[in-house]
């Protein structure tokens, strides 16, 4: 099968077909697009203007319905709502589902939100002062992450501590965060509660905690002391500024907490005109780790069993999410190229003497990933209207012992086997592989659903 692929060229240069490779700055969120998107966002999410590009290419308007079955933090949904286009998203991760849903709620009165947040901040500060730890005071004589004097610092139970990355947050910032959360709960106003909690999730990840994204989540230098209330209040202020600009726009988007492999449970037959999405990549990245801290502290994950339940609702893209009962790999049994890749990964593992449990799963998780994507595309067919256009942002990978996986090409081939038409593969951007230091392609696989024949 010959696909219409963009040619790799230096930034800004045109290909033989006139298509331009995106400049690095074109891959980032533009300043004028920040409203609502900046409330909570994954590192390396695709920028909002990419949604507008494909809305234009697909000639979509307010009469159409757009689906993002892997909606994440809601980039597609938020941008469609700004454009007045109906959109629906699916997201199984509870904290990310909560973030997307809240980012679509523009009915909150900005001034009233700020007034309530200021009240909460004042009450939280009183509590902190009573504990001897004002939001900005700290402990000047004890600037380390341990060996604090005997003080009544708030903390979380051991079973929850085990769920988050070690040293994700230092004791003093955690104390302030939990004090603020308790104050929010004690003075809950349902008109503002979700926005206030999302503002805290954003401040927690990006400013209060020790988390570092580069792009994988990890632990950076410990912040032995950090304010929480003032950082949270600044995030609420950002929301209020955005709501002032957005409150006149109608609500045209919704999100469901659901598995993208079982969409017919929540979506009506032949209800979708277009799909614009970015599914997980087969990259050994545990997407639940990216959101673990806020998931635990805000109460979205309370136990290992709840975490396992979440992972079972995700496309398998990493060995930490593989379970003995998984069967998605059977859906691509006999696919020549996928079987070849899995065999090469296993041969390389044996040759290198890699024997750990997760390394033994490398070959299988590759097949589980593409099997899950096949299940998704198969289930999707009944939901699409004839002539529906689809754009899938995916990336080549070499995460499994440096064996190259051409994700876009394989996804296109699977789609053809299910009756889709491949309209082309656009180059979205390139990125540097951590292991090999090679430039890997991120592409947009363009499909069309002709309808059942």
C-alpha cells in the first residue's frame, strides 16, 4: 500500500507537493489560544491550532459532530466549543475526565468565582497561621525535606503514599495543600468547587510539587518549602480572566468517562461526522503516572484496586498495564508486520540477556497495543456517518529495545482491513528519541469511513 506521506525537510521548507513541515514554534500553543486550554494540560499535547487546521480541511461547521475518543485534557473539545461545533469526548482516567469536563464549563460567573476563592484563601491562611506555618513563612531553620521539628503537619495515609511517585511533594507543601483542600471541602460551593479543585491540580503539578516533565514524569529538585494558597489563587485568577472572555459562548461539547474500545455503550449509531484525536503511543509510558499525584490528593484514586481498574480501561501501551486476562493481541494475530516487529523485539531481548518481568512483556504489549487500536476502530464504525473523516495524531516509536515501530503506517493498514479509506499521512512534527537520540516522526493518519458496503 502506497501512502501519501509528507517529506522530511528542514523547518519551513516546502515538500515537492507544496506541503510545509511545521516549524518548532508552530507545534506550541499560541498565546492567543490559551483561554481554558491552560487550566490543566499534558506536556506535549498537540496545540489547539492543529484542531482548527483539520476542522477547516474537513469543512466542519455547527451542523457537524466531532468525536475525540482519547480526549485527554480536552484540547479537541475545548477548541470545538470555541468554534461553536458540537463535540463529544471519551476519557477513562477519572482526574483527566474531571479536568476536561471542567474546562468545558464556562457558565461560572468570573467575579463570583474570585470572591469565593479569596474567602477560601483567607480561611486557609488562618488555619496555616494557627499551625505556625503561614503560606509564605516556611521554617527558616529547617530547610530540608525531613527531620522537621515535632509539628502537627498534615499528611496522607501510607497506602496512598505508596500510590504516588516517591518524593513527589515535600512535607511542608503537602501540609499546605491538604489544608487548602480541607478548607475547600468545608466551605464547598458547587458553583465553583470543580474549578477551584482543577486550579489546585494545575498548581500542584506545575508549581507546588517536585514533579518534573521532560517529557516523561520524574522527580526534580526537592522544594523543601513552597506556598500553596497563593499559587492556587493565581490559577483561579487565570480561570476568571478566561471565563470573562468565554462566558458568552454556547456549550457545544460534552465528555464521557469511558473506554475507547467500547464506545457504542455511550454514543449513538451514525452520530459522528469527524474524529480528531491523539491516542496513546506504543512507548512504554504509563500514562497514569503522569497524573498520579493529583489523582491521589484530590481523591480520584484511593487504592491499588482502583488504579488497576483504571489501567484495564486503557489501550495497552506499556508493560505496567498488561494483565494475564488481556486478549486484544489476538485481534492482530497473523498481521505480518506486527508479528515481525514482536518477533524482532523478543529476539533482541534474548540476545541482550534481558530477563526481567517487564522486559519479557515487550513483545506482547506491542501486539496488545495494535489489537486495542483495532478494537477501537472496529467499534467506531457503527458510530460514524458515511463519509466521516478522521485524523489520528500518532508517533513512530523505538521504545522497545530500539526496534522501530512505524505506528502511523500500521494504524493505516489496520484501518484498511476494517473498510476505512486512507486519505494520506501528514507529518505533524519530529521529536528526539530519548534512547537513540534519533528524530522520530509524529504523523496525522487521515482516514475516511465510506459506510458499510
